[in-house]
């Protein structure tokens, strides 16, 4: 809100839940621009695209990706199908009821819809022979559908992309470092690593922008794939693409996040700061990427 106000917008906050009729009232007196921050509705990530779908139907400009891109990328198995068909390397995966997992390989069990590492823990990484048993124990009603993705042992990179007048700009690329992790602990950015300040993972999972000279070709390749994903899904405004890089140096796309967190401690703002961009500059560029929204005088922010 402060960033929008500093940019000259008149800002109103509109909390949104499963009662979408409130968007009908907005349409009756439409704002020039909606800043869409909806991450879920009714506690479910699978509904993330509903607000943009209504706004599109009413012809109200809003920030970030459209409803189709949000739906395609938020459903992780569906996004993986799209990427695999386009030749973008993404780890093999399996769905219930028969995930068809190699018993000699490790897999990571993920929610098909939820982001922010919801449902992820060190126990999410299991041998292929145990995947079916693990999936059967999970409650589909709790977090939606689940799937098993081949676990890529290696390095992790999170690529933030911000649109400008020349197209998508790949911001400085950080690597997630797993400092002093025990040998038996999977090196993943799980829920504890992101949100539990009391945990070992939170304090020992470190974002580093240090770049080794020998990594330059790898980072150029990561940036190239991130732009490929941007074009493939028709992204707009801003996004984050998460990678693992295996022991042979091959990048694998894990997820495409079309609504990345813009909180002060989030990875997107850290990458932007590394590029010399402050929050007002980020917000200005996100707003400018909206068709017909660059000259807006009024803005709404949609909240969970």
C-alpha cells in the first residue's frame, strides 16, 4: 500500500474469500487497476485463478498473470506436462493411484496445488518403493491432490523475473545453500526452512548471490530456461522459476510460480535488491506491465 501510494495511486484494500459477489460490486464501479495478491481462496490454492477469471470476464485490468497462466502453473503436474511437451527438463513424476515410481530412486511427495512449501518436510523424500504407501497415508482433503516427483540430488536456484518495456528481465540469481545439514537430511527448502524461525532448517538454509566464475555458463543457461518458461506459459508482470541442478550440471525446472511473495523478507525482493531495485520500482514495473494500467490513478489490492 505504501509503495502504491508513493507512486501516486489512491489505494483501497479489498479482502476476498469464497464469496466472489464482492467482485461484482467492484465491477459496478471499476477501479483503473487491481493489484492482485490472492494466493488462495477458502484456504485452497487450487482456487487461485478464480479472482483473475472474474476480473478478466468484467474487463478490469489487474497485475500479474492471467487466469489461464495461473491455473496452468498452480497445478504442478499439469505445468510439468506442458513443460515436458515443450522440451523443458522437469523431473519425472507419478500420480495416484499408481504413481509408477522406480523403486531404486528417491522421490519427493508434493501437494499438486499448494505453494510456499506447504506440506513439505524432510519426511517428504522417500524411496520409490515407499511412494504408494506414503501417498495413501496423506489426506487429499487437507491440501488437495498429491504427487511424487523424482528427487534431484544437487544444487537449488530460484530465478526471479520482472517485466520491463523490453520484456522479461532475469534478476540476479541466488543459490540456496544447505549449511551443515546432516548427511541423512534431504537438502530441500521445506516448510520449516521458510517459516519456522525455531528450526535448524530456517537458520541453515541460506540464500547466496555469490557467483563462482565457473558457474557463469550454468547461470546463463538457467536464465535462458526461465525466459523459455515465461514465453511457454504466457507470463506477465513478475514470476519465479525454481530449479534443481544435478551432479552433471543439468538444470531441472521444479515449479513456475506466477504469484511470488512480495514481502520484505521474500526471495523476489532479495533478488531485486541485488539488482538495485527497491519496492516502489518493483511495484511500478508490475503495474506498468498491465494492459491499459500504466496511467491508472486508482488501485485496489486483492488480499487473501
